[in-house]
C-alpha cells in the first residue's frame, strides 16, 4: 500500500512538464528538443549525419532550428542572437573518434556528448541526476525578464533515458 501511495505522489515528477505542448514528430536524427512556457514554439536539436547516417558531419554535427507551433508550425532557423546567446551549440571534438562534446551556449556548465549508440542511433548524452543518460527533452520555466531581453529562468527540467535499463530519467534544477 505504501509503495502505491509513494508512486502516485511521485508520478507528477515524471509527467510531461507541459502536457498541452505539442510533441515534435519523431525523426531518426532527433537528439532532443527544448520547450519553454512563454509559448509552444519548440527548439529542435538534430544530428547532422553523413555516410547513410553512420557518421556525423564534422563541420556541423548538430542542426538547431525552430518548430513555430504558435504560428503555422513551420520550420525556421534561429536568428543570430538566439544562435549566439541562447539556443545555439558550441561543439568540440570528443574523446572518442567520431564523437563530439557540446553545450548549449546559454548554459555551458552542462556538457553533452554526441555519439552513436549500439544501434547506430545518434544520441545526446549528459548526466541526469549524476548518471549518464540520453537526453530527449528539456523544459524551461520562465517568469518575466531579469534585465532587458534576458529571461528569468525559474527552473529547468531534463527528461531522458537510462542507456542501460531503457527507463525514463528526470531531473529538475535551478540554474
């Protein structure tokens, strides 16, 4: 009985951050996507591969773009400010051949690893709750602005998959 009560109390922690937000269509190159509360527009991070998806494009291994759900659902590029100060990525060669290390420019503290899994599926790996995980989704809770155009981020939620067990993992933190 206590296990069931605990499970029901913990369930909201693993529920989608905003169940009313659209989910981008699945794609073989999809790494993860980012959503935030001012609107449903979504930032998508896809692997840019070559050789029939077996290797990353070394010049630009990650493609980042908008899905403008609040408009007509169209794909749109990030503008210069979004790319260089917020949602763009800084990519470096990884420790292993064919892999890359990267971070989202707005939060360089969290390093990610771009790699191919055992099934040759591109993955963005980072630590979620101190353990390696494949990142699938990020939700950012914003409340107003700190200064000018800089949003006041209240918290960030990371959703991923444990590569060993295949189970969902979750972390919420205040940046």
